[in-house]
C-alpha cells in the first residue's frame, strides 16, 4: 500500500471540488451496527508526533471552523491499518472476537517488527483534512498484509478492500465550513 503522491493529489482535487461546489458530505456520529467507527487496528504516533499533529489539527480547525471534529488530537490521532467490524457501543472485555483479534495482532507484530511512517504532507478530501504518510521501508504495508492473513475469517469486514494510502485524519468535516475556500487555500 505504498502511498503515492498522485493518490493524495486526486483526493485534494476531490476535496477542492466538493468544498467549492458546497457539496460536502456530512460526517455522522457512530451508530450501533453502523459501517464506520468499528473496532480498528491503528498505528498510534509517538508522543512528539502526536503533539505536532494536534498543533496541525488546531490550525486546520481555525481555518475550517470549530463545528468539525478534531480527530487529530493527541488522544485520538491514528493511522488506520484495518477496520475489523461494524460499530458496537459496548464491547465486553472477554469478547471472543476481540480475543482472536488480539492474537492475530500479536502474531502480525511478531512477523513484521517495528513499523515507521514518514509524514510527507497535508491534503484535503471531501470529508477531512489529513496528513499524508508513506512507509519508506514498506514495513507498514507488510504489517497490513500479515494482519489480513492472520485474521483469516475474522478479517471479513474489509475482505476484498485494500487501503492504497497511509493517512490520519486531523479534522473530520461535519458539514460545509463557513468559508469553504479557506481550507482549499
């Protein structure tokens, strides 16, 4: 899943078009059984990078407006590897699926070792502002592939779906910013 500048450019063009035409999809809060915001395997940035992402998030919020979700805050910034299931409000500690997910995650980590992402820029999409990243040694890509393999049937939610970029979301847009041209600029 080597992140390509072309894919990020394509996302920016889609975001620019959506904001300038004022046709921005509205992000919705998680809902029980919804297809988004379910249990996910994510790479968390180290504390120094998380603080830098939070500062970028504050700057993006100042441009987009404060009605949006600051998902790049220190407590929530992450790079999604794989979503495992639909949203569940309550997940018991002894949940059998979670136990299997943890086991697959441990095996994958053991097979790949450390993962490093390099932040390469920022882009705008129709629904968010995101930092672009790449995996210079491809360890993140190998980790994602190993995780898919180790999950087996438990990887059903994203079966047939391949992430083609590494990114985090700094701001999820909950609607049209007050000055749509500002995030584009």
